[in-house]
C-alpha cells in the first residue's frame, strides 16, 4: 500500500509531470534522430545530383532533375562486378567457416567434459583482449613465406579455426539448451559430433545467425586485410576498390557517394533484416552486466 | 564385486572417449591458437629486438628499436600524442552520450523502436564507404555540417584541412556511431529489476535520486565494460585515418601529421618501409599501453563498480 500523501496542486500532478517529461524526451530524441539520419540522407541526395547541383548554394536537398546516371557511371569507372565477386568470396566463405568451426568448438567447451577445459576457456577469453597489431606482423610473414600473398587464402582460411568471440557467444547459447535433449540422444546411441550436428545446430539457429551476421559485416567492411594481402587490382574487394576509385578520379562527389552507397547497401539490408540478431549478440555475450 | 568394476571401466571408458572427442572438436581452435596467436606473440616479441625486412633473416640488435622509439623518433611521439588526444576525447564522450541516449530511450515514449533503429544504424556503418561519406560531410565549403552551422549564422571550422580540427573531425565521426554503445546500455537497463525502483519510490525517492542511486550503480558493470572496450578500440583507430590521409586530405598524414595515429604509423613502418622489427616493437608498446590502461580501470573499478552477488573482494 502506498502511503497517502496530501492532495497535490494541479501542476504537481503526476500525470502532468509525466507528460512533460515524456514530451521533452520525445522532442530531444526527435531532434537527435534528424542529426543521426542526416549524413545518410545527404549521401543519398548527393548521389542523385548533377555536378552543378552539388556545388549550388543554398544547398539542394531534393535533386531536380534526378541524376540516376551517376550510379552506372560511377560503377563503370571500376571493374565493379569483379570487385563485387571478390568481396563475396571474402565474405561468404568466412561466414561458412565461422559458423561451422565456432559452433563445433563451442559445443566442445559447453557440452563435452575434458580435462583442462576450464583453463583453455580462460585462455580463449584472454585472446580476445590481445590487440591485433601484436600478431599482425608474424602472421603476415607466415603468409608471405607460404606464398599466400595475392590469394584469398589469408582472408578465408583463418575463419575455419573458431574465432574466440564467436566461440564464447555460442557457448553461452549452448549452455542454455536443456541437457535432457542430449541425454536422450546419448541413450539412443548418438555421439557428441552427432548431437552437435543433429540437435544443437538446428536448435541454435538464431545464435548461428548472429555469428553469420557479425562475420559478414566484419569481412564485408574489412579494409586492413584486403589492403595487406590483395595487392593486385584483379583481387581488390569493394572496400579497396572504393579507395582506388577515389584515387583514380578527380573529386566527383556525386559519383563517389553513389559508389559508396552501393558498397554500403549489403550492410544496410542486413541491418534492417537482422536487427534482432545484433541485439541477441549483446544479450548472449552477457554484456548486460 | 564384478558390478562395480564394470561400472568403473565403463566410467573410465567414457572419460577417455569424452576427452578425445572434446579435444578433437576443439582442435580447430587449438590449431588456430597455436598458428595465429601463440606462435605470433612469441615471434613478434622476438622480432622487436631485431632488424627484420622479411627478405633477409632477422638480425639481433637488442634494445635498439625501443631506444630509437623512445628517444629518437619524433613521429612516434606525435602518433602517440594524436592517439591519446583522440582517445581522451572519444572515450568519455561515447561512454556518457551512450548512457544519456539509452536513458532517454528507456522511457515509455511513442516510437521507441523506431528511435532505437535510427540511433543504432550509423554504428554498423563502417569501412571505406563511411570514411568517404564523412570526407564529404566535413567538406568545409559544401559539406553538410558547415551548411547546417551556417543556418545558425556560425561559420564552420575548416575540419580536415586544418591541423587543429583534423582530430576533432574524427571524434565527431566516431560519435555518429555512439548507438553501438547505447544499445549495450539499453540491454543493461532492461536487466535492472523493476522492483528496486518500486521499492525506492515507496520510500519517497524522486526520479533523479532513483536514477543516481539505483540505475547508475546497477548499470556500473555495463559502464565499466563500455569504458574498457572504448579505450581499446580508440587506441587502434586505423581505417578512417588511413582513407582520409591517403585519399582525401592528401598531405602526408593530414596537415602537420595531425592524423598520424599510432596504428597508422605502425602500418607505414611495417608495410611501407618493411621495418618489421621496428613495427613489432611498436606493437608491443601499444599492447603494454592498452594493458596498463585496462589494469588501471580494473583497479579503479573496485571503488565504483557494483556487482550483484559478487564474490568477496572483487571482479
């Protein structure tokens, strides 16, 4: 029971105060969201302007006429389909590698009893804290000794070795799957790899989707990797290609924005389709404290 | 006692079978750990005491790399200063603004889901396209920001073309991605049990007191997490600076090296000049800096981070 208070004046009423607070919060968020959206709108708007409109003052917001031709023109300035193919190779293969290897390793850490398991799990977590620059140089030397420079191997093969963050994330998810399910399968004579493949993977689809989404976004947007290992134009990904586009052409903002927007498109699509998987990644890794 | 013995054998058989399956299924990670992490750590530590250009074998030069870095390399100092400057601005701004936005968004207001999407979206945008977008947004004459500032009669700064404004430019761009931090806070806020707030309300605590006495302490592990990740991330800033420097500003490393960040300098030493030993020494210094900053945070955390049902004495 709430203690009875003296009757408040109307301006002290809870309803009014609550409306005022919510109204203020709403207004602040609304103004802020305009700020947050503006760069993207600006990008889209610029990509559809003629050269003259780009530099006109006051600023043109809605291009008239709409210069659709910026897109084909921008893309024809680079071997777009080739770069697209390279980007797909260096994104989709890692997705397959990360999902398969991380889930298998995570199963081992979550569901199989083996001596030293806890120790190695701590080591696995510790590797997440290590800045990549420390290992970057020896790994580069290794690839150059293996003659892997100017192949896609350095950007795909490592993904088949279970990334620490993904193993951690999936292990958390697997721990939440009822043990009874695997026990029942055990009694029916199913082995650990069998349980992983036939029971855990189908049940863990949302978590695996999170891993796939994270891996895709990372590899699609990765710049340092392709910059280091793909030194020939025929191997460039779209990220490197965009940089190259910029270097090859005079400042031509409308086409640069068109090309950038095309490169961003998969990220935007995945974001809108898979937003819940991002949020799930956060809840799973226990970041909520 | 035949029964017990067969049981023991069965148990031991299961133990061995599980051990073999367990190591077998974790084998990819073990192999990857050896080849891509443990081996390279040892090698890079070794390289840091050598002169090494890949084509010829590493030559032992003792502490020479470190000596040059600390005493004879002004660029190293500049890159360290630039990075610390950037981190010093971006870490508090991200941590505080992220919390501010998450707090607002945690209120019961119409369009919450839409707002969340709008603020979160920019944080997933990264890579070269993002750097190109901001090159244009920050254009001093025709860019979005200075156009908007001119509506209020403010003459915007020259951003990337001046040494003073180059680093703040990067800070502004990074803050556009504050939604990533915000979403982590939101997850944390939703984990705070409602009954704590209700109990405090009955005790007569107003919204402001409840926020500082319940929400913030309950959220402190999340705040701590965001501080740590944001420090680590800001010390490794690379792609945006690289793209801006190589293709936009076009003056070495920004006007008067103002965009020469640590990892950018390391990258140039390693892959521009092929000084792998020198760059390895830089990588180790970076590692130590990040480690020390993280340890300091953990130390300080004892005084302000609150853990529900934490074991005695800490984290």
